[in-house]
C-alpha cells in the first residue's frame, strides 16, 4: 500500500487537516504527517507544540506517523521512501499555487507523485489563519479544531500577543487594544498560514 506524506505548517492542525489525514490513512499503508520547520516563518506554535497537537489528534490512526522536516519536501520524501505527496484542495483559489508546487516537485523528483484530495465540503472555508483570527478575538473555535487545539490556543495567543499583562516578568510584545484592524490582520497573517 506504500508510504505517503501529508506536508504542511499545521499552525495549528484544524478539522479540515484531520479529515484529509483520516482519508489518506485509509488509502496508504503508512501516512507521514510532516510539519515544515521554516526559520523564516513566524509560527504561533513551536514545532514541538504542533507535533504534540497532531499526535494527540491522530492517536486513533495507527498507521499515521507525525514528523517534522526542513529543506525541500521531495528530498524528505526520498529519504522516507515515500512515493506520494498528499495535498488537500479547498477551493479553486488553492489550485494555482498547488499546481505550481506539484510541477516544481515533479521536476525536482519525477518519481514522487502529488495526489490532490478535495477537502470535505464542510471544511472548505477553514484554514489555520481563520482559526487564529477567531481565537484572537475570543471567538469559539471548538467546532473547527481538535479539542487539544481549543485547549491551548487562547493561552498561546495571550502569551504571544499579550493582553496588557506581562508573562513571567517580560513585557508583552503587543497590546491588542492598541492596534487598529489592519495592524491586527498583519500580525495574524505575518508569515503564517
Ligand atoms: O501548510 P502550508 O504552509 O501550506 O504547507 C506548505 C508546504 C510545507 C507544503 C510547502 O511550503 C513545502 O513543501 N515546503 C518545503 C520546501 C519545498 O520543497 N518547496 C517546494 C519547491 S520551491
């Protein structure tokens, strides 16, 4: 049945990701969920936290492994002897970028196939960015993410962006109330997805 890789930032994992992981795990003997470590990106969660939340959310899937990687995805796929990269497509807007990535990856490593899976309709609007935005404004994310993410995300946002209270004697980086909407959006979307 072979090995497939489902790569992403997973900052944090959403129910849309989980849907792809569950369906992908039924198609392949071994599914590796691979978290990108990109030093240029300002993630909300550390690599370890993203891995932990993915492990907790996929405990019921016995052929799923959670790992992290840096560098080129196809090189990682070759090291792991994976023949397939799984990508979720939510909407037509995802297609152009994903098409380019699939072509580049094919050029770099012709033996690795990209397999696109349509996201379940009920998650077509969902992204990690949307989840972070809702949580930043204290909205309810319970139906959008696994329970472990709901448990941590509010505290994490508070620690990162501050609420006027310093954590462990440090000054908070930002006071949310001091920012206008554009600045808030910039903060949320800064290098994260
Ligand atoms: O969840 P994301 O942020 O959309 O995931 C993007 C990811 C990790 C799939 C993509 O950025 C990636 O493959 N990065 C590794 C570098 C690489 O191989 N890029 C393609 C050639 S330019």
